[in-house]
């Protein structure tokens, strides 16, 4: 009867044996639970479920405890490693500081040694000079005589500098090296000071450097001032560097030569298209041209009626084979050629209101009667960059009369402003443009004439609001097909304000009205003289500008009133002529022979 005792002995083993029974461990040996169940008989399921829950809870608690122990151990190791890392880092920083201090000390010692060496060398040099002076057999009187020579020479030069010379200005010595020879010769021919005490030289003579050739001193261009020469030399250097740059090599290995030598490969274009229109994907510097054609096509076809384009770098100074004035590709010229070749646009108007003349655009269409180029720019008789754009430049060959230059003169005293630009549009630009009747309007919209640009880069005082009103006037042409291409401008605020005004005009947004002072102000004398000269020249080609010559000195308000009065007079004259014609017709009808009236039939008597 040992079985009850065995079942009691197996019972404490039950918690340890449960995982194997729950896990379904293999093996043929029965577990203690099975043995107890076999010996004790059936067990209550609820009690068994409760036991299993307790055992599962105990296992979870044991796992949680093990997890906490592991995490504590990991945290302990992490803290230990962190402390070790900090100690090593502090040690490394200390070593670096020590090395830096040692290096600084070595440099300081080296500097001190170098200074000592220089001092020793200077000391030796002074000692040698002192030794030479001691060994030199020269009396004190000779030293005094040398001082007298220097003083008399200085007095002689001062006296000569005060005398008027035919070659100098404001009694100053000529600065040009080629003038030195003539100036020094005049010194030789003049009377030297009288002989004085012993030791004084009889005269002061300088070697003659050579004859002065005035032909070589004449500037190559009127713009050959020092700033412009520097700019042109830099531009020539950049052109040379650009032509030798490996960026000009296409993917197939061929080298791109100048624009004149490049083949024309425009889809749908004729053989007469300029080489500057060539553009292929990935072709390097000529690749921006595709954007020009897309913008122009959208503006002409009407998908986007009015377009402002922010193109950088600008382009109106770029000529066919020369980059200059920060311009490499003439965007407006390329666009014009594409419009004419791909979309068969007949007549294109280009208005350039950049303060610098667009010499590249003028050169591109100087002989083309299908392109009317009108430029408003600072000219100052050719003394403002680029020096081109005189009023007499009216075109060549069949293009005579299709190049209009409103070349402002007189500098910036007073500066050209809103009144002058609006007057130029009223008297020259818009009348000629209406008579030309373009199919498309392109604007080289340079904003360096906006107030805020200093004189070397601008100097005018046109407001951003004024450019919005000028754009609104241009929208009356070509059915409103206007494309603006950003050109010059060096002040970001001025560019943004003027661009905003022009975009508002293109979007038909109501513009801010011009100030009453602008409407009441008269254009300055220099502007009136410029416009008179332009009208005198252009009236030979455009008869519409002749009637504005008499009213150039009027303010905008006076001009508007005069035009309204003129319109009323014209309408009244038209009515009078119509009335006179009607009266003449009535008189003619009265004097014409009337047909014989038929006798009335008499009614029969009743």
C-alpha cells in the first residue's frame, strides 16, 4: 500500500513538471500529473483550469522579473560604457589642447627666433653702413651742398609747375606718358635759374622720351573711358575663356565654333534663319533657346495671351558672334526669328526700355523691314555704355526707317523720369507703333532706369508704376499679344516693384493712377531737345509724328486737353462737311427740272 505515499511525494513536483506537459513534450514516460490523475481519479475541470491559470501567472511573473533583471544589467553596462567614453573623450581633448599649446609655443619660439635673426641682420647692415660712412672721405660742407642742390631743384620744379603750359590743363603736368616728351622738351627750352652759389647745377634737364603722336591717343570709341575699357577688357577675356572652355564641346565630341560657323538646325525653319537660333537638347550654352520659342508660341497663339519672362542672363547686348554687357544669347532676337520662321508672324515690334542701348538687337534687324525696333536709352552723345544708339541710326537697306532710337542726352541733371518716358510714348513710340501695326510685340524690359540705380549703372528716376502704364499702352497693339523679357537691372527691390506693375498690367488688373504732380509736370529741356531731334529724323519715314512736334513742351494734362479739343474740332469739321454736302445735294435737287404734273381728273357732277 505504498501508492498513496507515492502520490503525495509527486505532488510538490507538479509546478516544475507543468511546462513539459503543457508544451506537449514528447516521450513515452508519463508525467507526475498523469500519474497522480491516474491514481487519484478524475479531477474537477474548474479546479484544473484554476491551477493552470495560477501556473501561467507564475510563469509571467518569472519572465517579467527576468526581463527587469536583464534591463537593469544592460543599463548598468550602458552607464559604465558611457563613463568610459567620457573619460576617453576628456583625455583626447586634453591631449589635443596640449598639442595645440605645444604647437603654439613652437610657433612663438620660431617667430621670436626669426625676429631675432632679422634684428641681427638689420644690426649688421647698420654697422656696415656706419663703417662705410666712417671710411668715406667726405667733409661736412659737401653734405650741406648736397642739401642745397635738393632744395634748389625742388624750387625749380615748383616754379615750372606753376607756369602755364600749352599741353596741360589747369596748370598741371600731363598725365599721359606720350605727353612727357613734349613737356620735358619745354623744360629744356625754358630759361633755367641763374647760376648761384658753388655746387648749384646750371639747369635741370630730363631725357626726351620721344615725339608725341596725337593720332594714337585718340580713343577708339567715344565710350573708351576708364570704366568702360575695364568692362570691355573683362568681356573680351570672358569671351576668350568661353570659346576655349570644354563646356562648348557637344556630346558627340565636336567643338562648337562661333555663331556664324554653326549650322542651322531648326525644325520647320528655312535656310535664312540666323545661327543663333540653333538649339538642341543638351547642346550646352545654346539650350535655353527652346524656352524662348515655347514662350513666344504661347504668347502668339493665344494659349497664354500676355507673358512676362524672367530670363537670366539678359541678352540685348549680345551680338551675332560676340558676348558683351553680361549678355551671351540675345533672347529677344532669337524669339523674333523663331516667330517669323515657325509661326509665320509677319511684323514684330520690339520695344527696348532698358537704360542701356540694345546694340545686339539693333544689329540683328538693322536691315529687316519686318521688325520695328524702338529703343529708349541713355545716350549722352555716345558717352554712356555701350555708346551706340544715336538718333541718326535709322536702319540700312530695305530696313531704313525701321530703327528708332530715343537717345536721351544731358546726363542726370536733371534725371529723366516718368514725365519724359510718358511723353516719349505719347509722341514717338505709340504713333509709330500704331502706323506699323505689328502682329506681335516683344519688350526688352530692363529696369535699370527705375529710381534706385546710381549713375554708373543708371541714374534715372522712372518709377515702377510708370512701367505698368507703359505696358498697358503696348497692350493696345497686336490684339494684346505682348511678351516681356527681363533685361537689365541691378537693384532687386526696383526689379520686383517694376515687374509687379508690368504683370498687373498684363493681367488687366487695375493700376495705381499716376500722381497729379506727374500729370502737371512738363518734360525737362534736355528731353524736349532729344524728342525734337528724334521727330525731325523719323518724320521722313513716319508722317504720324510730325503733328506732335509743336506740343513736346506741354504737360500730360495739357496734352490730353489739347488732344480732346483737337478731336472735338475734327468731329465738328466732319459734321460741317457732312452738312454742307447735304445742303449742296438739296440745292441740286431744287434746281433740277421737275416733271410736268398730270392734271387731276374732275369728278362727274352728281
